[in-house]
């Protein structure tokens, strides 16, 4: 009897599997096969979402194991006969992603076409990548900076933001511990003043007179689609004492990572541009200030990946415009011209590969022609292709005067995360301070921080400081912490997980020894 039952179960299982295979095959076979080549299919289906990626930009294993399966999901092609729950994350995330229809329920191309597309990438990629760049040595020692480390650290450091406060007020940093996030305030001489606890993780700190506008990302700082972020308006009445409880002025932000403040309507009130990065979904939003802590939401772009925003009257027409860096696939710099009636006109001014891992932009005039140039940083290496990429680094795009930006300088920096252009040495031109979150741990750990001294005409020389590998620098700020007239730098370390591929022991040492923040005090002014 048992044997008969087992036999029936086995027959049923085979029948069920055959039915699933037939159903899966039928979904493909209902679609017509084209005469297009694998490359042509890739240019149509892949480049419809982002800039086209050539096969040789990734090793074969990355295409086979990570990128092509993820690409297939976007085309309705899954490992099985239906969408696996694993691509959605939590049930809460599934509801958001389902509503956005990120993953088609049925294939968008025939099986034969999908095989041609995947074969194109696999056959035209190589087993390994050989960097095309020979990295120049980095000079050890910063002539005009003094390394300072506070006695206080919250280890392991999960530093989510750092801000130098103007007016000789010291600095503040956020920590994103799972058991409770907080802001820590330090005096100008880096002594701890006090902590303020928060349920959610602080990621952006904007101070105006006696008020703090604090943006929190939610409890989970890592990629998700939850709308748990918000902005609190926090009164700060007495230096040396914790601020008063704040008022939430904006809620329901979808994993915000950056904010810009400025008057976009000409009514004298500061509006807010919110980079709601999200993950698979997200948006770029601006909030109109209606007064009395009330803001009206307006969506500029309904796409994930907004990561860095700037408000400035670029065209000098009396209305503040918006520059935004988009990451997460369709990467590039977008310009939103303020038409003066509460609407904006979008123009894309730079296009980047989805492999770039775009991180940050600044506007700065490098050639002193009165036009804003663009500093662009790419180096996020945490997703599906965590390999060293010789196009990661710091770029300078010069404005030619006709709203076209041409690449004129590139400094290769593995895993670059942020770069801030300032005249640090007070010689009349712009230098650049840059951090890396994914440096070459084996051969170039000192590139965790690089100071690019400008010798004129975009000729830079790279320097670092001996203690640069002591932290995993994820955040940075520039400002005059001691009000002496020169620009200091603060770096924050984030060591939530061990760095993939690190065989040097740095990651393990960071867990117990890395400071939460450090200060590079500029000593050029006595």
C-alpha cells in the first residue's frame, strides 16, 4: 500500500512539474521570435531602462550569476513559472512593488530572443577584468591639515551623517544602531556635549539660526521601498543643552537620502527638495512651504535613485532652479528650470552607465569664467557587481557656456563616495577632498581619503593622511569648525558589515577600533 501511494505521489509530482514546464514554455512560445541579433535585442530591452552597457564592462561570472537574472526579472523572466517572492523582500515591500508593476507577470520577449540576448553578453565578456588605468601613487601627509580624533566613539560606528556647525558650535553626527539611532553633539575641541535619541536614523541635518531641520530615513538605512522617512523641525534654544522635542513637518518620505532647502516660489519661505531614493521605487519631490509648518507635496520625477540635489538660480532669471543626480539604473544629472509659476521643465544634461554607482554632485566654477561646472562622484559598489572598476572616481565637467558640460578631469578612485570642492589652501583655486567607501583594500587602502591639491588648469596632485585606513568613510562635510577663516573637514565611519573581498584585516579592526568621526583641522590660518 505504501509503495502504491509513493508511486502515485511520484507520478503526480512528475505530472505537476511537466505541467509547470509546459505553462512556462507556453508563456514564451506565445510570443513571436524576431530576426534581431542578441546585441540588437539588448539595445532595445536593456537600453529602454538605462544607458546601454557593453558586455566587456563586467566579467562573465557577473553577467551569468547576477546581472542577467536580475535583467530577466525586469523582462518577466523568472527562475520558475512565476515571480518568486524573494525578489520583493518583505510582504510590506511586495505591496509597494506590486502596485508599481516593476516586474511583469509574463515574459516580454520570446524564449529564443532571450537566449540570443543572454548569449551575446556571455560570449562577448571575459573571465576577468584587467584595469586599463595605472594608478599613480598618493603622497602621504597633508601639509595644512591636522588629524584629530574625539575620545568618544560609538563602536562599531554606524555613522549615517556628519555636519560641521557654523559659528564655532562644533559638529554633530548621526548613528544608526538597530537598537536606537541618535545624534551626538561635539564641541569645537571634539568633546562630547550630549546625545539625542531618535526612533529613526538621521541622514540630513540643516541648521538655520536657532532651528534644526532633521531628516530621518526610517529605521532601516539599507535599500527598501518603505515610506518611513520624514523631516522634523527641532528648536535649539540654548547651546550646550539638548534641543527641544521636534515637530514633524513632512512625513511619508520614501527612504530619503538628501535634502536641499531654498525659496522656489519667490514668497520668501524656504521650500524643500527631497531625494526619496527608495530602492525599486522612489521619487524626486519638492515641498512648497505654505507657512505654519505646512508643506505641499509636488512630484518632479517618479523614479528611484534621486541621491544628490542642489537649489540655485542657474540661469539668473530670479527663480531658483534644481540640479539633481539620479542613480539606481537610469543614472545622470537632470536640470529642472523653474518656470516661475510653480512648475519646472526637466532637461537631462549628463548620462551615465548604470554600472557607475552615482553618488554625489556639486556645482563649482573651476576655470573662473562665472559659469557653474559640475563635480561628479561615482563609486557605489554594494550591488550586484562588487568588483573594482577603473571608471569609479571624481570627475569635473566644465560648462562651455551653452549649457553643455564636457568632461575635462577624472581622478580614478575605487569606490568613491563623495568629493567636496573648496579653496582649502586659500591660494585662489578650487581643491577637492574625496572619500571612498569601497577602496582597493589590498593595494591602495590609503585611497580611503584623497586630497587633490589644485596646481592650476585642472592639474591636481593627490595626498592623504597616515590614519586614512582607520575608518570606513561613508560621510563627509566641509566647514569652518573653529571660525578661523579656513575650511576644515569631518569624516564619518560606517562599519555595519565586513567589506567584501577584504583580506587585509581592516574590516575586523574597524569593528573595535574605528572612530565614529574624525576631524581634519585646517591649519593654514593660525
